[in-house]
C-alpha cells in the first residue's frame, strides 16, 4: 500500500472507523513506514486532545434557571394560545379537509357561473361598426338578437333576386340597429357588422317589405366571410320621386 | 425545588432507567409538567454540553438549551416508544444549534470563540491534585482544541462532537443528523484531519517562537 493511500485513511483509522481488512493493511504499512507512523501518532494525540474538549462546570443555579424559564413558558402557552395556534386549531385534519372541499366547491360554482354568463352574453351581442367616408369608426351598437349564419353570398344589385338566396336580418328595432346613414358615394363608405357569436345561428330568411310606401326597406346579407356583411336599404320616398337606394358593403 | 444529580448506573439499572424514562415521557406528553421537569433534570447536562460545544459560549448555550426543552415538550406527542430518546434529543439539539448559527450569520455575527470566558473559569478553580504548571498546560490544550473546533463547519463539528466526544456510533450519528453513514464518515474524517493540521501548525509556530526567544 502506498503512503498517499495510507495517509488518506489515517483519520478513520485513528478513530477505529476503518473496515477490518483495510485496517489490517494500514497497520502492516505503519510497521514499516516511519513517516506514516508519525502521522498516525499525531492523529492519536489530536484525538486525545479532543476528549479534553469539555464544557466548563455549569452551576446548579443555571440549570434551575433554565428549567424554571421553560416551565413558565409552557404555562403561559397553555393559558393563552397564540393567534396562530388558535387559528390552526380550527384546521384539524377532518375539518381542514371539509373547509378545503367547500372552498373548492364555491370557487368552481363561481367560475361556472361566470363562464355561462359570458357565453350567454356572447350570443346576444351584435356589434355594428360603421365607418364613414373619412374612415372613422363609429361607436358600435349592441342589439340582443340572434345572428343567423351566413349561408351564401347574395348580390344586392338586383333586388328582384329570389329571397331564398338571401340570408337576411329583419330589422326589428330600427332605432337601435339602423343608423340612417348619409348619402353614400360609391365604395368609399363601408358598413361592417361584426359579430361575436360563436354558435352557428339558424338562417333566417325573411324579407320584410314595407306595408306602406312610407316605410324603408332594409336588407342585410351576410357573406361567407363573417367579417363582411352587405346591407341594402332604401329610404322612404315621396310620391313620384324615384326611390333612393344605397348599398353598403 | 428539584435537585440535579447524575450518577453512573450499571447496565441493569439503565434498562430500568429507560423504562422509567418512558413512563415519564408518557406522563409529560399528557400534560404533566412535573414529569417533564424530571425529564429535564435527567437530560439537562447532556443538552447543555452539546449546545456549548456547538455554539461556543455559555449565553448562547443556555438559550439553545431552553429552546431545546421547549421543542421537546411541544413534540413529545410525536415521540415513539421504540425510538431512542437521547438520539431524538440530540436531533432536536443539533437543529436548534443550526437555527441559532443561521440567525447569527444573518445578523453578520461570526462564530464566537470557545475560549471566551472558558479560560477564566478554569483558572479560578485549581485542582489540588494538579500542579499549577499542569493546570496551565491543560488550559492551553483546551483552548487549542477549542480554537481548532471553531474553524470547522457546522456539520463537521456536529459529526465529530457526536462521534468522538459523545461516543455515538457512525450509524447513530447518521440517524441524528438525518444523513448517511458514508457522509458521516467523510465529515468525521475531514474534521479530524483539520483538527490535526491545526494543532500541528500551532505547535510548529509555537516551537519556532520559542526557538526565537532562546
């Protein structure tokens, strides 16, 4: 065995912590090596010094003082539990589980309530965004009415086209939905109807024709592109004057 | 007022002593403070020695011992009868000392030397069987080893105190320190090496100083 290996094992050898077979090898080496033997002796001396590492003699009064302080603290805690202890005493294992379960249930119910309400609100929202000639966006209108899904694109150039090809929206509340737009000039004005509805609405084919010549006719057609809707309406006309129609895309 | 008395008992008495200790523990766990005081009397010297060796001064050792007994009372309900009570006590003591050391470090305090106050106390009391020279040598050696211990990290100090001074086995020390036997052996080996090198260095310097004086 080499001196370097023996020197590494000497600390454990000195404290009799080395395995038996290794201890025998170290012992054999020490018998023939003066340097390692001297090192082993020094470890032994340091170990003996360590046994002298005793604390000073503490007085009985000191021990009595410690005991009294401890007992006083125990009495104090037993009479007045800390706030933490009183709160934590509520959370005994069975009660703790019950409280946790009820909290979880309450949170789940609240979350479900908000999710349902949010979805229900979406269905009823129709945002009408008008952009004028200057490109300024006007404030959107909200109307509580279901929106039919666009089935096909219908042209508005020929109002004689069959109504079955059209997906229209009835103008129930003209005041809330219909904005009397100004005279439009060509494609510069665009009227967009954006919807937030997720559910596929049923196609609502209806063409409301004015009962009297005084009522305006309005037709809205949703294209396949959800963001594009074509609105066609005519303003009420006086007798003899040609009807004004406008088309917005 | 209770008296503290520690007597070396034969093995048979130790077994009986253990049984009486278990009985005391049961009573203390149910809230009997008189029984708990008996437990404290039985173990106060051991706890105080351990805390002094870990922390280095009487004031900290006293505070630590107090905290140890408070924790023992608090967690007495968790103590199992098949456990070794003193091993459990040592575990609590080591943890308390570690917490105090951490708090010290957070406040920027360095490890207090063991020599603070120790030398004065020993010089006050001279053993009649020893000569003055022998006492001085004794004191010097104790201070030397105290300084060497102060240089050790907490874990190594705890390992070597439990293994070499308290006389526990490597396996018992591993249980107390919640470590493995291999780790404990490594820590003990490292601690012994450092102590030996420190003493060697000190004696070499002292020898060089003496030769200069001559």
